[in-house]
């Protein structure tokens, strides 16, 4: 009886201490890559846009599945890594209202629909060469910034300056350019609000939400911002130093963007999943005293399905 009581008291005493230690733990989030390494992610983007203008309704639906690849060519003494960014394959589909659907698969189709001619030209070639610091700052860049963002979002997530613990926030400011009907350009300041939700088995769960800092009360501008208002979750492997999965969702409605009775509804989902390692590490990297970390934690979620109302 006494032993049972003592065990119960010890359990009550030690559990809060363990939780307190877990909450107080800090993590330095940094990117880590090895020279000669190739890293690939499967990217899926589903979207539906419905617009109503003067009583006429038009619906546009699209789906794209692609493979994003980074080929790391160099890593300097500071950990800055240089890589070429490319899209190795695409499988795309779209349909506009009652028009016939259009499809293109870069791995099987010899004929390229007009709608995907430009996309086809970018498949399998380096779109940009970028050097990024372990924290996510862009040190150098060659190539189009637009090409780096194939799909959605920036090329990397900015990581916090210092070690963080669960509940910590950090911000990534940027600026968008919108166009008014008279041709003038209006700059909109935004920022991504990141929060470390938790760290379990070496994987950090980070929430991200885009905040519009410039006051906007014009539906014509709001309609240009809907695809930028991200809200989602990122999984980051703390030990391996890379994003292993990402999920972003959009559910935005704008009224009055083209007349009082006009309406736009944008519904979309974007996912990114690290693929099993298929790396070719250079001899120099293999002989380095710091061996590249293995990335064995891979998200295995079901195929994404767009939510519909």
C-alpha cells in the first residue's frame, strides 16, 4: 500500500517538471545541406476560382503536380549553400466553365497545349542559381525570382535569428505590387507571421499566416491579394535542416471588385512533401568531417483533396 502511494506521489511530482522542461527547451533552426546533394519535393496545387459579374458566373478549376529539385553545388565555411533550382516534371490540368478540359503531362505527352507552352519550356532546366545562408537569407541569385516561386510561396522560409521555444514568433516582411484601373501601381506591405507550435521527435511544427499591413478598403485591390493570403503549417526537420512538408490553404471571398453585384471566391490547397533521398554526394563532401544528415522523416499524408462547399 505504501509503495503504491509513494509511486503515485512521485508520478505527480515528476510529470509537471518534465512538461516544464519541454516547454523551456529552445531550438536553433538552421538549414543544412551537403555539396553534391540533390533534394526533391513533390508539389501539389489545387485551385478553384468562381467569379460573378453582372449575373454571369464563371468557374475556373486547376490542378498541378510537379517535382521541385535542388542540386547543391557548393557549401562554404559559413554554411551558405549554393544550389540550382529546377522543376523536373509537371502534370497539369485545368477547366474553365463549359470549355473542354486541358491536360499536360511532361513525362508522357508529346503534344503541348497552347495553355502550357510556357510552362513546358521551364521543365528540366535550371531556373535559378541561388546562394542562401543557414538562416534563410538570400546571399546571391542568378536567374528569375519568379521562376523560383513555381507553385506558390518564396524559395525558402526565413528562420528566426536566435534559438526559439514553443510559442515563439518571428516575422518575414515583404511588399506586393497591385495595379489600379487607371494604371497606377499601389504597393502593399505584408508580412508572414511564423510561430513554433511544437517540436516532437526532432520535427518542428511551424504555423504561418500572411498579414496585410497596409490598410486596404478597395475590393479591386483585395481581389489581387487573395492568392497571397497564406494560412498553413510547415514541418521542419531540426536535425537534417530542411523543410519536410508544407500545407497552405486559401478560402477567400471578395465582393464588389467589378461592380456592386460582383463577387470572387478563391478556394485552394497547396502541399509540398520531401521525397526519399536520391542524393549524389561529391567526393569532397563524403570526405568532410561533417557528414550530411539523413532525412528519414517524410510526410505520408493521403493525396490532398480540395475542400468544397
